[in-house]
């Protein structure tokens, strides 16, 4: 049993805490949140300890690992404290909003043997995973193009957008990581386009974009196209398409059910899309905990690590620069 403490009991922290508590090979050591009521609710609901401070978590001898689900600006400090305390880390994306801070942390923790896993959960989705396996098994031949569609059901609250670091670091970052995972090669150039269509006033105020398209390319010429929108009237749209020399595979949207209607008027499936990320990626979040436990228990490499988090942030920065300067950015310009 790996004993994991959860830092942060907000939207995603409480889901992770419940997943750990339910996992057969993990034990929820307890939870901590600066917002005492949030921590108390989760601790009482799951019947676990509520730590009084982050210090108490990092000092606890019975805690093998920490899951960091606090607000993004706290991640760098908590990762470093986890490493210094010898506790394996599973950290939510992004590592931070500043590449400089991430690079500095990379230097400070260089050479550590403490596992650090990043919560790029989409890698663990059964559908996306099956598409990648088909590629690796040679079913579609040589990979040419990756097309990722990721659209949120509705605009997040203004307060969230204001501190999000912008769409590329907050939202596209998942797809930038997934694109690298599917491409199997490092991205060398980034071209991005950003528009203010859903809430132009808010986007103008935050100097952000709400409808974006990104084109990534690799040294061998493989391409990935990512389309994101902060709003899609029909719900949370999550699809991945891989085109190769011998065919195409598509990881389609998961639907709430698969009932199809066949009448004289025609045929249709009218099921809705799962509401948002917690519903859509339920299986993947659960798998993520299992893979983290495997790596910690067996001393094997984590499936997605600190460097993956750093490169995804670097690509997000390249997207912002591409929009601002209206040109293709070579990734080497940011290294
Ligand atoms: N993997 C995904 O799909 C996904 C989805 C949503 C959010 N996230 C990431 O997860 C993190 C949390 O997001 P959220 O939506 O749950 O936010 P949230 O605001 O709902 O929760 C964050 C919690 O952290 C607590 N907190 C802040 N500073 C703290 C500190 N120093 N010590 C202890 N607790 C502290 C807050 O009180 C709050 O309860 C963010 O980094 C976000 O980018 C990832």
C-alpha cells in the first residue's frame, strides 16, 4: 500500500482524494487545504486525517507520496518540498505559469531520484490510448498528422480566466502534451492563431483568447493541429484523430449512452456529451492514480514526468509568442 496525502481540496483535489481512498493499492493518508472548511469536508467525508499544515504533511513519516492539487502558483514550492522530504510527487498541470520558475526548479532538483509525475490525464484515456496503440502496432502505417479537438462546454468564470495564465497555459497545455505523446517526436516549430469571439470584452481585458488553433511540426515533418474553444454549445468535445500512410484512427467523443433511434424520420443518437472533465475523464483519472502507485511501488519511471510538464509549458509560451508576433516560432528560440 502506498500512502498518499492530498494537498488542495478544491474542484479536482476532492476528486483525487476520493479516487485514492477507493484505490485497492493506495491509502489516503489525509488531506490539507488552507481553506479549512474545504479540507474538513473532504476529511470527514472520507474518514481520514485533516493535516493542520503543509509542514505537517511533509514531516509525516507514514506518508509516502503527495498529490498536489492546490492552485497553480503553489506547485513549484510543493514539488520542491516533496523532493526534499523524499516523498513521491503527483502534481496537477501546469507545473507553473512561468517557464523561468520551472527552469529554476529543474536546476534545484536535478538528479533527484524522487518520482515526480505530472497530471496530464488525457494520456490515460482508454479511447486515446487505443488510438495510440493502433498506431504503435502499425495499423495505420507511418504517422503523418494528429488532429486534436478540445472544446469546453462553457466559458469559465471571469475570476478563473483572470488568474489562469491564458488559454494556452491553462487549457491547450493538455493538448500540447497529448500531441507530443501521439507524435512520438519532439515539436520543432509552433504556429498559433488566437481570436476573441466567445467573450471579447473579457478576453481583451485579460489579453487572452477564447478560440484558438495551433499547428505543431516535428523535424521529420509530422504535423499536429489543435483546435480549442472556451465554449461549445453542444458540450465538452474531446476527439483525437491520427492519420497515417495506411489509414486513420479516431478516438471519438464518449457519449452518456449509446442508444440509437431508428424511425421513419431517420436514425439518430441523441445522447449528450459527458458534462465536463471530471465526468469525461473519470476512467483516466482513476488509471492515473494506479500508474503513479505502480511507479512508486516498483521504482519504475513515471509515465509522464517533470520534463514533459516543462516542455508543454514551453510550447504554450511559444503559442502566445506566435500569436503576438504573427509568425512561426522555432522551439529552440525559447530554450
Ligand atoms: N488535470 C485536469 O484536467 C485539471 C482540471 C482542473 C484543474 N487542474 C489543475 O488543478 C489545480 C487545482 O485546480 P482546481 O480547479 O481544483 O482549483 P480550486 O480553486 O477549485 O482548488 C484549489 C484549492 O487549493 C487550495 N490552496 C491554495 N493554496 C494553497 C496552499 N498554499 N496550501 C493548501 N491549499 C491551498 C485552495 O484553498 C483550493 O481549495 C490547478 O493547478 C489546475 O490547473 C487540472
